C-alpha cells in the first residue's frame, strides 16, 4: 500500500503546500480549459487582470475564453515568490502568439488570497508583453 497521503492544498500554507498550490495552478492554466480553471476560484472571486476588474466564476470563464481565443498556443510557467497563512505571490512567464503569428513572452506577478477551503477569493495580476521571435521561445 505505502506512500504518504496527498497534502491538502488549504490554508494555513506551509512552503510545501504553497509550492504544490502554485504547481496545481500552472498545470490547470496550461490546459487552457476555462471550466477547469474557474473551479479553483470562489463563486464571487474578485479579479484584477491588467486593466480589467471583474467578479465571479461566470466572468472568469468569459475572460479565459476571450484570452485563449487571442493568446494562441499559450504556455505558462509560475514560480512561488512568497506566502503567508492564506496568501501566495507568484512571478510568471507565459508565451503565446497572436493570429498574425507574432510571438510574445508575458512577464508578470500575481497576488492570491484564499478562503479556508483553498479556493482563491482574490487574484491581482500585473503583466507586460514583450514581442519575441519564435526561435527565442523558452516554454515549449
């Protein structure tokens, strides 16, 4: 039988839990499945994504559908920056191309706040896009 039981990804966070939470988020976002990604957030989750502010899972799903219709072949990497009992901050990079074939690398950071069930109730994101040549891609 053996093996340790899986760690619950709920607050209060330890370094191990925070790292696992970040990896789970990276994996989910890389599916580019708005339905799956939205399940990690509370029903009334508050988001700031660049210049957009919205609330709730329906708005999250709509945002993600629009995002991945524009950001083609999206590939994401997240890295734990800091954590407290119920908050995590990450830096990230993702690469994508637009409909014209221009590749971009987006650099940014996010600050996350979680409820007692481990669902994200607030996400605050800032980012910048840098045009790159396809041969400059790092996230394959």
